[in-house]
C-alpha cells in the first residue's frame, strides 16, 4: 500500500470529537530537599504548562495528522474554561461545538513533577451527568454540525458526565442515518450504551469491567473471544478493536479477526496513548482502510507516543516512517 497517499487522505477530514475535555496542567521543577514542615519533597518550580487533555487530546492528534477536528462538549463558564478555549484556538481546533455552563466546572488535572518524576496529581473536576438543558443544547449543536457535513465522529468517554445515554443514542442514530462512521473510546459507566456504533475500542480492563467478567487474557484467549461475542450481541457494533497493552491489539469485523503483537518500545509514559489510537483508527476508518491495517497503524501510533513523557500527540512524519518500515511489503 502507498502509505503516504493514505496519510494524505486524512488531510482536511472533518471529525467531530464528542466527550469530556480537560486541561492537563504540569508544574515542573527540581527537588533538592525535604520540607521541615512535613516529610514531603520541596519542588523548586521551573515551568508551568497547560495542555489540552481528555477528548481534546484526541483533537490534537487529529490536527497532527492534518484533519479538522471539532470539539463537542460541555465545560464551565469559568477561568479554566477560558484557558481551555485559548488552548484550542492556539492549536487550531474549532470550539464551535462547546457549550459553556455556569453550573459546571472545567476539569483540570494538575501534575506536580520533580526531577522528571511525577510526585502528585490534583484533580479539579465535576463528574455528575450534564443537566437535561445542557444535554439538549449539546445534541442540537452536534446535529447541526452533522447536517453541515462531517466525515467521522469520535466518542471519547472519561466518565466526567458529558456523554449521557440519551446523547449517545441520538448522535449514533443521526450518524447512521447519514452514513457517517463513528468510533468509541469507552469507559465503564456507559459501556453498553453505544449500540449500533461503527467501531468500539475498549482496552482489556475496560472490556472486562464493562461486561462484568474476570479472566486471564494470557491463559484464556477463548474466554476473551467469548467476551467479544457477548459485546457484539449487546452493541451490534460493526468492528471490535481491543488494545491489550504489552500483548498488542485485537480487531474483529464479522467473522474476520486478527491479533497483532506490540512493537518493542522504550516506554516512558502510557498517558494519552488511547487517545492517539482512537484518532488514527478513526481516520483509517474514514479512509476505508481494511481492518488489519486499521489495527496495525493504530498499534504503531499508540506505541510511539508511549516513548514520550507526558501526554503528547502523534508526529505524522515519524508515524509514516515507522509504518512504511514495519508494514510496507
């Protein structure tokens, strides 16, 4: 396959990213001593940095591949919401699908890092479901965007309350009516709400939790495959795509299924890898790529970002080089 031509097809694709957006805030510095007030390290602060996180990190990965993502979410009408908006503008990501609420706070995850080691994380968030009015406003915005023409939809669920079952089913129904592909990166809360979606991508832990099962993947691949069958009976999804950490990935469409091993990596940080995988998988899905290549390209992309510290987006040129090297035959 001409992978450069494939990657060129990603350019300009309009992808709705619906879900929980947040700010990943980093406080970085050096630790040289312990506090005399309590047995805790003192961080001499060098750098303060805010990055787009959660569903917004999916959009960042899509931008990196040349696509045109549109964030659809509910955030607080607060100082952090303004920071989030400015980060979106700076990244070139459309915020026309955002609903600002006086009744919610914008999620911020603050990581304190000393001597390149994470010492503490502080979460400022609100996780109750959005109100019916917020839900109605967001559904209206999303449907207007769908009607204006989009190529694909990603549901990025972090269990922070934006993705309600009503919103999920409304959007999937609208997408299917117009023949728009949809992909899901789920969490436990609404795991079985995504009926009739195109591609469903849990990790192994989420699959077991979502179905209420407990089994060893290494010793019981038959039980794993039975779980996939159960999942598909529940959701009627077209493609099941499961990330298996050090065991690679699994993908299934109809009766066709394949396992792909993980590539050898110097793992620095797995944060945000799932965001990268769903981004690349969605673009491949939009481009009509067969399932084996969806899995293999996404698998390579997820591994690449794990070699970097913190939540980072994929590098398109680096991904193309690795894909050509590992997959071109």
